[in-house]
């Protein structure tokens, strides 16, 4: 077994990021999970750290409960029921929700930046070569000269063999505290074929009965639907901005319903990046509907998250907690869950080429994500 070798000092105030040097400085016994932990000394800042510093369960008193709680968060289990089942305090479950939510968001954004940021040219160039070869092999009548299909580039690891950036977008409606006076919207961006959740945002909506809310003395609420959608569209635009190959942008298609603001917001946030298709919201919601991918994703969200089940006591009390819970589900869905019953060996992330294979649940929460060393991606910045 290869010994762990740190690649950087985890202390944010350390200035030795470019020339990092260290040496071992003893070890200690970790009582909560019964193992020895190696300690290190940074020669630049003279600070000490250990192998535990690079793990998600750093400073957690109950590290063995993390996987059980993670399974409960994506299995429509309430926090009180998890506390009774696993023999922990309810506040422990609430704190673990915040920790896992922040970790899963950073995990997803870092993976997207690593794959579609620095390696964007390598990702799209093989597909462009396939298209150029197919065009060159086309005869004057417009029929291909060879009927043999071009193989999928091995570095993409896409068994289905389709270009991933065909997206669908819609808004999920839920509520906090009160289903009439405190509704919420969750604009979500999903890849059509693999059901890979690219991004989402949680925003507040105005009361559905404003006059009644004023009579009851409730605080006025302003709709944040426009702001939330613009944040998602803006992050999509920054994700692909400047990723041109031979002066061309990747062929990104986006399907939405006929809400009037979508076209305007797309022109503002993603000018010249996407081809926008509009679908009537009254169209039958079956497999032939262009929005079937995002509709199915919303159905799976409601099936997997207790706080999205309609009319029960597990509803969200705060919009921030809903966002944390959704990030846990999105990371599990994208990286650890099988893509479908037909694609049991692949996750949506492996179909997209973000990961080489389907990750185990323990791998999802194994390493800690450092935002000081791995800078927050520009595409994830607030609009």
C-alpha cells in the first residue's frame, strides 16, 4: 500500500504553494475509528497537519455515521427518523446535512471545472475530427461514402456515443413553511440523455395570495425566479465562454418551456452560445416530450428527498436547508447512482466523461475539497 504524500500545505495562510516541502512529524492514535494518523510539518509556515486534514471526516466525532446518514438523505428519510435509527442526536443529523451539502456542492463544481475547464479542447476536439471526417467522406449526392460508424474516443468513456451538451431546463416549485404564502422555485439544468444535473439554484417566490398575506401581517416576499434563472444561465455561459476550437463554440442546445423571460435571460447571460428550443408546458408529459429529462429528474427528486414530498411534516423550514439537501442528492445522482437500469455500470457523470467510472458512495465523501488551493471556478461565481 502506497503511503500518503501531501501535495500542498492545507493551511490557507501558508505561502509555500509553489515550492512545498515537508517532513514527517510523528503520528497519533485516532480513537473514534481506531487507526494511526501520520503527522507532517510544513517547512515554509512551520505548521503541522496530518493525513486526516485531507479527509472529509476531519474533526468529526462520529465519522462512521457519515455513510449511513448520506444514504438516509437520498432515501426519503426524515432527520428525526435517522436520529432514532442510527442512535445519534437530531442536531448531529442537522449539522451533517450542512457539512455534506457544502462538500457535495464543492465536489461537483470542482469536477466540472477540471473536466470542462482545462480539458475542454481535448474533450471536444475528437468529436470535431469525427464530424470533419464524416463531412469529407460525403459524396456529391450527400450520402456518406462509408457506412461504418466512427468509434467513440476512448478518453471520453461514453458508452452511448452521443455528444453530451443537449440540455433541458425547467423550474421545480416547492415551499418553505407555508405552501401558499412562502413558495420556492428551483430552476434546474439537466443533460437530456444521461440526466446529469449540471446546475440548479433555489429562489423564493411571492405569495400566491398577496392580499391575504397582507391582512395576516406576513412579511412581503419578492419573486426571485428571474434572479435564480439568470444565475444558472450565467454559470452555463461562463462554463463554455472562451472554450472555442478553431473559432467555433461547442454545439449546445437548450430546451425550455414557453416562459417569456427565458429567451431574454439567455440572450443576456449566454449570447451566441446556445440554440434555444421552446416547448409548450401543456404538451403531454411522456417520453416523447423534449422536456422529459428534466421532468423525470424532478420526479426522482420528489421520490428521493423527504422535504419535497407533498403535504407532509418533512417540508423545508428554510430555503437554505433545501439547497444543501439538493446538493447531496445531485452529487449522489450524478456520481454514485447508476444512470439507469440499462446502464448499471455507469453513472451520469461517467456517461458525460466527467468521471472514468461510477464512483462508490465512500469515494464521494472520502477527500476534502480545499477551496483555498483549488480556486472556486469562475463559472460557479454568483451572477
